[in-house]
C-alpha cells in the first residue's frame, strides 16, 4: 500500500467537510453570543467532557481490541489454509504423475476461485457456494486416491490429514469473516463521540482556541471512527487482508 493511500482521498475529503461544518457552526454560535450563557459553567462542562471522554476512550479501546483480534485471526487462518494447501502440493509429489495431477488441478482451481471471487463475496456478506464446491473438489481429489502399496498408503494418510487441516482452517476463516461489530456498539461509540463534540460548543473558549479545539477534535473523532469501521470488514476498505497466499499457489507452486 502506498503511503498516500493510508487514508483514501474520499475519506480525507469527507473529514475536511466535517471539520469545516463543525467550525462554521461553532463560529456562528460564537457570533450570536451563545458562549456567554455558559461562562459560569466552565468547571461543570469540563467535568462532563472528562467523564464522557473517559467513557469514549474505554469503549473505543475495547471495540478496537475486539475488531483487531478478529482481523488478525482471519489473516492467520488465511495463511494457515494456504499453507496446508501448499503442503498438499508438496507432499503429493510422491504420487504417480497421473494420480497427482488431479490434486494439483483441484488446488489451483480452488485457489484461483478464492483469489478472484471469494474476497468480493465475503466483503459483501454473500454466500460462497462456488468456492465451497471447488474446495470439495480438492477433498475429493485426495479421498479418491487408490493406494497401490504400503508406501502410497502412508502417503495417502498424510495427505488426508493435511486435507482435513485445510478444511478446518477454511471453516474457521469463513466463520470469522462473517463476524461484524454489533450495530449497537457502533451506535454507542458514535453517540459518545458526538456528545464530546457537542459539549465543546458550550465550552466558553476564546475564539481562536475554540476554533482550533473544535477542528482538532472533529478531525480526531472522525478518523477514529474511520479506523473502527474500516477494520470491521477484513475484506474491503483501506486496511484489509489480501488473497496473495492463494494467488501464489496458482502461479508459484506445481
């Protein structure tokens, strides 16, 4: 990812608009003398800001911890699944070429399907029936083997164990991929952030400090929300897990 793409242009533009709107609202309230109504309530508003800010920090940290844990778990399952499929190709080299060809073809077809179509389906929350069938073909390519001697029998058991591991990692990856942050938690985080910004409009800053405080707080809260929602879906957005491990199985392994 290029450094300029860490925060996409569309997100930066939206953030700039929100900052502009917030500062304009604060300036208008200031011009009509709204701040004078709360000149004697500085300590109370400050204490309320501290309480809500602390609550926001705790809830946001919890949400990020859960989402990041899910994100890294998905990434780990991807690497584990691709790794077991690679092992399947490597250990199948002990088979006769005619027997191995079916495994190689099934693994590559499945890996191509995952890289080309499954990421989009998982990002949209859709079913992955197509790649489910392709993965079943991988399993079938192993279970259909007919060992002709003890050596092939040992290899067959090893390949079957690897295929079962790949199946477990795929099931884990799909299950984790469908999890999203509860909407109620997102609503609570957003509401708490909004209350912090709302209370700043009441705080009797001087004009320059007020404008700076509102602009900086709006920027931080907006991009905090951006990070939270972007990481919530591991398969789309700025920060996402890639399908490169599966793409490599198609191009680099035989």
